C-alpha cells in the first residue's frame, strides 16, 4: 500500500475526533458505515470515494470545511 495522502490523514483525524469514546460498533450505527471500514479509514488503510464521503458527512451533519 502507498503512503496515505494528506487528505486521508485529515479524514482519519476527523473520524477519530467524531468517534471520541464511542466503540466502532456504536459509531457504525451513527454513520451507516461498517465498523471494519471505519477502522480502516481511521488508520489510513483505505481511501474513500467522494460519494461515500458525502454520505458520511450527511449522516454526521457536517460540511466539507468541518472535515478538511
């Protein structure tokens, strides 16, 4: 796997902050994403498409500026 991009790192930090003390399972219910996908995104092991990112932001009620 290639090194994570700066945007992947910003998304990972944003997700960690949003999840806070919630488990991946609990955060999964809030976001609609699987716990394993959230784990991979937080650890920069997976990138996200713009469409999926928009879904995530809609579920969390945040905008692009909040994430990046």
